C-alpha cells in the first residue's frame, strides 16, 4: 500500500512539474507575437522561394504598425511597398508599377505575415500546433536550433492551407515561413540578419516610380 501511495505521489509530482514547464504551441506563438508587437521597426535579409525554381532575394524593412518595404537584388531593383492598405510593386524588367488595395482581414492577401499585425491575423485564422513537439530541432543543415509550429486554416477563406513556422530557440525570431496555397503551390519565406529598433524613418517607405513606367491599378482584378 505504501509503495502504491509513493508511486501515485511520484506521478502526481511529475505531472505537476510537467504542467508548469510545458508550453503549449498556442502560448508559445503568443509569446512570439508579443515580442514582435514590441518592435518599433526591423530590417532583415529575405529569401522568397516559389515552387522549385523561382527565387527572390532582398532586404525587408518594417516599421510599426503597417509599413513594409522589400528591396530586391534578385530580381535586381524590384521593389514592394506596403502601407497597410495599398501594395505597390515595381517590376523593372517590364518597367511597370502595379498597385493593389489589400484586404487586411484575409491572411492570403496580407504581405506582412512576419509582423505583429500579420501574426495576429494568423492567430485568429489558423489552428496552431507543434510539428513534432516543443523540443528544438536543427534548422535545415545548420546547427541553429528552432521550434517548428504547424498552422492549419480554420476556414476555407484563407489563402494558405497550411503554414510551417521555424522560430529561433534563442531569439524567438522567425527564421522561415513555409506555406502551401489552396492551389497546392509551395512558398517559403526565409529571414536572417535581423536589425531591430534602429529608428527607420518614414521616408524609407516612400517610393517614386520611374516616370517612364506603366501603371496598373488593382492589378489582381485586371485581365
């Protein structure tokens, strides 16, 4: 009887300790979101891979709450500007400027997933779980450790069926977002070399397109 009581006490104690230290995926994601909510601004190198062959490389600049700019070296001189309502894209190869009013209530149309606003949208629109568990794993072929979260959409209106986030164990910064669209296209956003709260001026997010460029408004709805 005493042995049974000791065994029961051991199990209860172990469960209590485990309950105190175990962090659910939802709570971990909330901690990451809270950290990003505290950023006034940041810059980071970004690599966007679409499918197997298309790769875009550039530098991302973000200023709270909604300003985002991507300056690409590949394709050279390509620019994305987002002010929270309007997305503007300059395509140098076609000497074309595209502009689009963005539906900020839908994560499929939000270009700012790795921001406080974007993470808040994801939290509302997706169910969050660990990929295999709360333990950190290697990031790709590197020694860097990351926590892997899987986000699955709650409704049919979301543009991504599933998202996988790799988050640095040490810094809680997002290292990559891998998405599968409703058309089963794979996209991957990788972030590195963060520079946080450096006082980026608002003028960083102004853009004067070349006077020779052709402009198309609301291009997503044009034939």
